[in-house]
DNA sequence: CGGTATCCCTGCAGATACTG
DNA sequence: CAGTATCTGCAGGGATACCG
C-alpha cells in the first residue's frame, strides 16, 4: 500500500469540478492557510502558529492536499535541522480572486443570514401559536 | 428539547463569516440544490429527482439549512395531500454571482489541478529514485 | 525542526421504514 | 406528498507521543 496515509479521500472526486474544489476549500483550515500564506512564505512552525487552533496532523494533511492540487509549493532546505518553506503557487493566487469575491459576499450579507436564522429559530420555537406564547 | 432535530450543528459558527458560508455551500448537496432551483420553483419530490443521489433525510436537512439562512423560501400549500414548493430567495440569487465565479475558476483550472495531482502522486510513488522504478 | 504514528470522538451522510 | 424516526458507517478532525 501507499506509504503516505490510509485516509486518502480525494481519489475519485472528479465527478464535478465545482464539488471537487469545494471539497478542498470547504475543508476546515484550507482557507485560513491560504490567507496566512497570501503574499508571503512561511515555515511549518510559523504556519502552525499563524493558523492557530489547528493540530499538527490536520495542518499537515491540509498542506499536503493543497500541494497535491498544485496550489502550494513545498521547499525543503537541507540545513542542519531541516527547514521547510511553504508558499502559494500562481494557481492559488488566481484562486484568490473568486475566493475573495465569495468572502466579500459573505461579509456583506452576514447580517441577512444572521437575522434570517434568528427568525427561523424563533418560528421553530412556537409550533402553532399566533398570540404571545408566554 | 427542541422538537426539530438533535443534530443542529450550526449554532455558534459565526466566528468567521467565510468559514460560516463555506460550511453551508461546502456541504455535499447544497450547490446542486441551488443549481436545481436556479430560476425555477420545485416541489419536494421534484427536487428529490432533480438532485438525484441524495437521500430524503439529507435533502431535507440541506433544504432546512438553506431556509434557515434565508437562501430558500419554503411555501406550504394546504391542498388535499399537502404541497410544498421551494424557491431561492433574492439573497441566494446574489450569492449566485460569486458562486459562479468560483465554478468558472474550477472548470477553467480543472486540468491544472488534475495534472498537479498526477505529478504529486507519481512523485510519491518513487520515494528516492531517479531511474525507472520497475 | 518538521513531521509520522496512534488513538478517540463527533458529525455528516446514507438507507429505509413509517406517518399525518 | 412530504416529510420524520431510527440505525449505521465512516471520514474529518483533534490530541499527543514519538522520531530522523
């Protein structure tokens, strides 16, 4: 078997390119990693601190997935204790545009979604009443 | 306890609006449901057939999540057997823009990602070799 | 320093039977 | 017709100890 990992999920996901991409950027830490690496190069430990909250294992998995998709470049410097640098590729830079558009939309309409949720939850709280529940 | 469901995940997700949105559109069937409802109104069973592959329970959950976020409007017609219609809200229509941009990017750069994966997987297959592995 | 190996736990998703 | 109830499975994520 492959010596890498048993948890390889992304094998036959290419049914729809959109779903495929969403599986990537939808995974919990991917976007934060991309943001952390926007315009700069970081080493593993720096990344670990920059993303903050992510566990080692998961961070590694996230980085590997991004690297595998050609969005991330991993450079190993054979120094005394090994040094590894991570940087986004031009491909990832191109993704930045659509991603930012989505982020902007999210921020702009955040209030709408929050209030919609409130309304929905409130409606769910009163099954079949029109007057004051209390 | 709330009579709706025990599996309410989306309670305190508002740390980051982007993550929040990605949790929504990142869930497996959301985008397909949005696509299915683009510009038209469908009933539950129609939706079930349009999305194809989704199970009842999951479809309902997807619809509820979208409705809760104000992206979907659910209309119940008190006919003999009850009739329910689903339609996107203007809010969802606005989301269509950024989402399409992302989809376009995904389609455009699909080949890049696929070849990147091939290269990555090929490299992983030969741990420390330069010649022919066979 | 930059990972891997190992273990656990939760939640999403799938399938299906049942119901107002 | 449009769901809910129930059970199951499994991948994603988390924590941490260990290693070259």
